[in-house]
């Protein structure tokens, strides 16, 4: 069955200006313009724009919020069920693929793929590898483990490891558990109390072993890295992306540009952490200082990276930032100085390239999977885009919003179809 979406301005995801042309879908793939079949269904989307399915390269779909008290008193089964709601909300934004940066096990990705829940395709790191005392080590000064953020259970390996041998082991355990990407905390974090985000917490031989082991399984590495030494070490080891990169210096930025390493800035993450604290959630004073320091310099760092030619991919850090607010990251990138067409690319073709999936998603070229959204108004007005996504499609199938009235090429009308 062929469907022709007619009358819209089509943004193909490559950064080219939008073109008023037919978008032809057949067999769940984009077909060449002009291709048609007898009996093709024609859908009038005049006055609207079509954009590729968006890709969020840094999410935590299984982390509902940052309220520690609530998390400690919420059964794990409740969190799993809440993840279904989060996935549906994310899909309704026009996000058709996510790269989860920790917390979503392989079962969550399978549930989406099998149609048990409605959501974007999930590529998951499962858990973030961390050294002892590092960003993802849950131990606190009281001697207890803060497992309420990311509990351990069957299918969720313990990601704390040290030394080249230990890191190889945990990579293999994550591969065994179904990871699609390997994430590692190379530096401390903004939200963890016993490490400094500027410090590098892994040595070069450890990172080299980790990246080599991931590569042996055909997986890329996403490196949580805030400080200069951590960024430099991760790039030299061969990480595909630097997550956050708040305090990157000139050497790290130059290395990223030279190696083709992506930066996933997550500009909204530290701001969201501060907003949660200001709303009354418990937070240690030192963490608030770290978050304010990050917010103060992050945009400047991003501009320097852009000027140096570092490739940018969009990641919202949802879970640490509010679910449903993922597209706020697009407006934050634009406000930081990215050209708006470049911002759209960061969530489409550039993001697909980072995921190693640019042969299937990220653009609306012939042969690509038919992931796209129909939107009213200007799709580059990111501040209001979330409220203007009218219909979302994966593989040419309506998965969110409302289907538009269509007709067969013999003129017979096809009725509207709603999807809650």
C-alpha cells in the first residue's frame, strides 16, 4: 500500500531548505517522489510541515523524577509501569528513537519493539559504568547505597568496576544483558555528592580497554565527561560522543573536532536540577554550587565547540530534566547560538549518524524508514513545537496524534483516525 502526503513543506533532515513536494510512503519506507501505485492513498496535509522523526540521544526513560523520598517509597514495578507512560509522552513529541543513557533494561526496549507499549525505539546503555567512588557509585558517607535512582535487579548488572580487567568484565556483562551502547562515567557529575565533575576518574589504559571491549561487540561508547582531562582521555580512547562536556578546554575541543567525536551538550540538565531544588526537593548545598557553575559556563563552552567544528547531537537528559520537556533542549541549543536548521539536524541526521543508524533513520530520503511527524506552524520555532505536533509516524504507521483525511486515487474518501 502506497500513501502520498501532499501539500506540505518537507524538511528532509539534511539541513537543506524545506521543499513543497509529495512525501511518498510504501512498505514503511520513503519512496522516490513521483513513485505511485494504482490505488495509492492521497493525504492532504496542505499548510503544514513534515519533519523526520526526532532522535533524543540522551534519555533516562525509566527514571520518573529526581525526588529521592518518592523514589525510596515507590515499588520497582510501579516505575516499570510509569515508564510506559513516559515512553508514550516522548513519542507524542515526535521523538521516534531514543538512546537511553542508563536505567532502561533490555526488556523496556523489547516491550516497545513488540508493541506492548507505545513509544520511540529504544537503544539502551542499560547502566552507566563507573569506577569506585565515581559518578554512578551509589555509596554515601552513611555507608548505605543510594540505589533508589537506579536499582539493581535481574537484567540490570552492577556497573561499578575498576582497572582494565574489571572494566572489560562489566562491558561484557552489559553486552550479555542486551546493551546497544556502552556508557561510562569518565568524570564526576553535577548531581553526585562525593566526586568533582572537573576530575578525571579513569586512567587512559582503563578507557582504552573499555572502548576496545565495546568495539569487539560492535558497540559504540558514550562518555559522561565534564572536565578537560576526562574529555581528552575519552576522545583519545575512541569514545563516539562526549555527554555534557561542560568544562571542555581548547585541547579537548580541538581533539573532538579532529577525531569527529560528537558532543551531546544536554544544556537543560543542570538547569532542571536547580529547578527541582528550588521547588523544594532535598539537595546538598555543594551540588547546587556545582550546578550553578555548570550553567554559568555551559553555553560558552558549546559556542567554542561549534566554532571549532565539533559535531552536535541533541540529548535532553530526560529524567534528570522533566519527561515531556525533551524539546526544550532544541530551543536551548538555538538560544546558545546554533542555527535553527542545524538544531533540527542535531536531532535528525546528525543524531542518526552518532547512533550509527543514518542508513535507516534521521532523514526522509528514498529507502529510509518512514519515521516522520506532521506539524502545524514553523517546525523551527522550537519553543512551541511540542504543542504543534499533529501526527507521528513510525515505519509509515500512525503511532501518535490524528491521521489526516485521505482518499484513494479513485477519489473515494478515507476517514480520520485518532490515536490516543
